[in-house]
């Protein structure tokens, strides 16, 4: 019997916990800085969890335009201010 691959974002996994903390902190900073304007009933923690899930679910990683389009389609985000590449780069470092 083969084991199913383990999702690195699963609770209890150090790498998942570290990544979740990273995404939560980046998301909160974008909200505080006014880069992401959230709906009044939005939950920043849930948004951060969804961002991490969105990035994990795509192989290869989405590009900046896809990421920003996904953000803007969400009901919990009113507006996104800033350059696509710059915002995306906060969550996904450029690879060369």
C-alpha cells in the first residue's frame, strides 16, 4: 500500500506552518498598508489560507496577472492597489 503525498500546508507540518505564518503576515501587512481593501466582513486569516491554497494548487505556479485576477474575483476583496508583479512577488519569489 502506497502512502498518499502529504500536503506541506497540512496542520502539524513545520514547512506548512512556516509558510502559513509567512502568508498571513504578508496578507496582514498588505491590508494595514492599504494595498488590499477588504470587504467589511472579510476574514484576513481565511484570505491568507486561501492564498496559500491557491498557490499550492497550481503547477506550475500561476503568473502575476492570474494571481491578481483571482484576488479581484473574490467577494472578500473590494480593491487591489499596486502593481501585479510587485504584489505577486511578495508571495512568490522570482525564479531565474
